[in-house]
């Protein structure tokens, strides 16, 4: 399985209690849907099945089949859980994207100039942000909204933008 064929759905965190439950930070629209994807794999190809799942504050608490102790749960801390892209449902909306598909896209300004390349998608609570590396190596965070990114061509790895004024200007150039 290549990296392009896998999609990150969550990261296992600290154990929860003494019976092998773990906290998982889910990257799915509905965190409780994590269990609906069937067996998940890690970067080494190990398979994990979620036996039970319940919501917690900012994570979900899961019982992984075969993990019955706190010690066993501790060994999973930091494990990234992936699903095969082919097992994901088709997007319901043309404006729905997998974050992994945005990474690597060229960011094109209104004048056609390349402003940078998306290196990550972040969300600190107020909405998704594109982390864009500019040609001179700076990192710029741009809100990922229809207003600032009106045209997205995933197949062409291209995002046409109308960025906020001054966002891509070098602060040192002033």
C-alpha cells in the first residue's frame, strides 16, 4: 500500500483507565464514525479493529480488539490509524475535500503567479487553515474558505486564491 492509497483517520493518544481503552484524536467529520471504516492499519501495516467507541471531550475513547490492559494501551500511544482510500465514501459535496489531497497543491494568486505550496492543513478551533510554504521558504497560514480559495482543482493539484491583502507580503521588505 502506498502513502497515496492511505488516508489518516486518527492518532492514538494516552490510555484511558486500566482496561486497555485509548484516547483517539479522530480526523473524520463525525468522530464516532471512526469505527464504521472497519479495520484500520498503521504505518507498519499492523491491523487494528475498534471493538467499542464513545465520545469524550475533544477525543473519542476506544477499545481496540486484543488490547485489554493499560500497559497494552500505552504501547499504542502515537500510532497513526489509516484506512485505504478505496474504502472511503465519495464526497457528498463538490466543496468537500480530504485534507491529504490539499497537501502539495500549488497556490495560485489572482494574477496567475504561484504564491506557494500547501504543506499542511491546520485547525486551531476557528476553521481550517492552509499552511502554505512560499517560494522564499516562509510559512503563511491562509483561511481555507470559499472566499479565499474559490477554485480548487484536486486532479490538477491547484488552488486558485483571492488571499487577504498583505498575507503573502514579506514583513521584512517594509
